[in-house]
């Protein structure tokens, strides 16, 4: 490899790492999504470079788009490694400003010939690079379920420039289990980083060890009853978000992102108020299921953006959901022994009220942020604080154990 190519590839790697969601460079990009029977190429060519290379018009008129389509089809080819041609179908083509200067944007289906593997192909690319010597095109994998790539981090395949116009791609053997593993890991990471989802569940669990009477929390439930209540709350939340996750993925149930995010913030605020003073005592599982429907719509946006085939989508939803449940279960197992022990001491009213206050402040900060559309320092600070929640749970566990050993059973006979 020459020094020029080494520098080119280093630059390409830097671009792929830093431009995951927007096209801000004067070079072309081809983002590939590998599916079971075909691959999808999301092609971005800078409009200025396209105009220079072709002298074609760059409007969205039928004539201009027809010329752009003919140019793409005439300057790119996909074959098997042995040379058998693939079929190219342009589903969408337009001139659009994605980020920075305007681009030519096209969605192209790459369909292999009968009996050929979709995961092994050769791309011959001459778009712009055959006319503009210093222009290069970056090829990246955006998603590959059967290859275990199922997240927002793109994988660089290579870059072409000048006379180097052929790229061989071998994605290896397809494995549904790899995709399932990747979806499971993505679900775990999404819920672990989704502080609002976990905070809603935690706020709803705060009063679970307690009994309500006279509009206040009084006394502690028997351990067996408290554990059953916790199980019902967690199961109801799971059922709620699983239902809308499946509905959104397979039946296109959806709402605009802003109302969903606002609904999630409201769910936390209502749960925090309930943890302070009972709003719906005994009906926590119903509330968990209802708000779980809203949280599920937020989960669905993660899976839906990969555009998977039906079988892959089913496996991804299963893996993603199980990943979410695994983290939820870990959080419940870590937090609930502490809450159960503390609920039998004089310290629990203060602990519950402070926790409810923190959850309420977080909900209000997120609510304001999502209503006006601008980040605020309070929300960012709470996000940063919740990023270290593991240390808080550890401290809570130690404190609860000490308090229970020293003061267990000495619960003050006062309203809480």
C-alpha cells in the first residue's frame, strides 16, 4: 500500500468515526445494509462534485433526476466475485441538503443473481472518481444483522479513488444467532443508558413495600405481599412496552418522537408524586402497563431504523426485549432488597421522599427540555448523575443493611 492510499484510508476511518449521522464532507459515501436476500445501498454524492463531473442539472425536476439515475446506473456495477452481475434497483433519488452542502441522495437495492450469496460481492464504482482524481468514496456497513452488527457504529469496508475503482466485500457466513446476540446487547445498552426508563420503574417501585391509608403511606407490607406487588409491576411494564415494540415494528404503530419523549417524562413525574403521596395505591401494575405502552414506542425507534427483513426483525425484537428485561431484572434485584430492608426502619420515609424529589426534579427538567426542544444544564447534570447510579445503589445497599441490623422493626408509627 502506498503512502497516498494509507493517508486516504486513515482519513476515511476518521470520517466514518466522526460522521455517523450526517454527511459533512466533500466526498461520497455508500452506507450498506445487509439483509437476507439483498443489500441496500444508501448513496450520498456531493452535489457540487456531481455537477462538475457530469455537467448535468441538479434540480429535482423529472429530467434532472432521470439523468442522475442514468448516470448512477452507468457508473456503478455490482457482481459476484466470479463476475455474475447483480440487479440494481433505484428506489429513491433526489437532490437534498442532509447536512452541510447539498447532496445527490439515492437508495439502491442490490439484488444478487439466483444462487449467489448476498454477503459476497464486488463493487465497481466510477461515480465522480473517474473525473475528479482527488475525490474518494467511502464504503461502510451500517447494519448487518446476520453478521452481528446491529448498532449505530458503522464499520469501514474500504475507500476507492482515481484508478482504484473495484472493492471486494466478503461478510462471511450468515448467522442468525450473531444477530440475536447483537440485538440482546443493544437492548441491554439502550435500557442501561436510558435513564428515564429505569427512573420511571424505580419511582414506581419506591412505595411497593408500603401500605396506603388515609391518603398517605403507612406501615410496611408483609415481605411476600411486597414481592408479589413488585413482580406484578415489573411484569406489567414489560407487557406494556413489549406490546407497542411489536406493534411499532410489524404494524407501523408510531407517534412523533417529541410526544413520546414528553409522555415518558410525564410518566416519571406522576410516579414520583405517587411515591411521595399515594395517587393510585394498589393500581401500580395498571399504571406500569399503561405507561409501558409509551416507553415501548421509544424502544421501537431503535429497532425500526435498521429496516430488517421479517425473520430478522422478529429475532431482533426478541433479543432486544430480552436485553431490556435482563437489565431491568438486575436493577430490581439490586435495589429492592435495600428498599425492603429500609421500609422496616424509621429512615424509609425520608429516603423515599428524597428519592421521589430527585425523580420529580429529573422529570421536570426533561419535560421542559422536550417541550422547548433545547438542552438545559439541569437535565444534563441529572443525566450525568444517573450515569453513576450503580454507586448509589451500592451505597443504598450498605446503608440499608446497617440500618436494618441496628434499627430493624423500629418503624415510627406515623404517616408517611
